[in-house]
């Protein structure tokens, strides 16, 4: 990634192990152990039972400087 391409989407691949379709979700993440950022996924979620899909946080991330960062998805 190039810092000039910021802001960046934070996406996570999920597998729905429940018996019902996943029709809504929140995605929160932290950078280097910082404050949680994120919220309700605004795109179509609809991941069927036992299926996989990608969820993207509504919050985009802009690094403060070039470097290596630890990005952690906190909850879905």
C-alpha cells in the first residue's frame, strides 16, 4: 500500500456459522491497539448460513505516516 492512496478500506472475510442469514453486522477495528473505529456495515450484508463473505467497515483509515501498523478487527 502507498500512503498516497489513503484512505484505506478495512475489510474482513467472515463465515456465517449460524442457522440464519446474516443480514446486518458491525465491523470495528483498531490500529496499533488504539481506540475502536467502525460501525454498521452499510452495504448489502446477506451472508447465508454456512456461507462466507466479505464485510467492509464504514470507517476508512488514513495512516499518519509511512510505517508498519498492526490492524486488528475487534468484533463483527
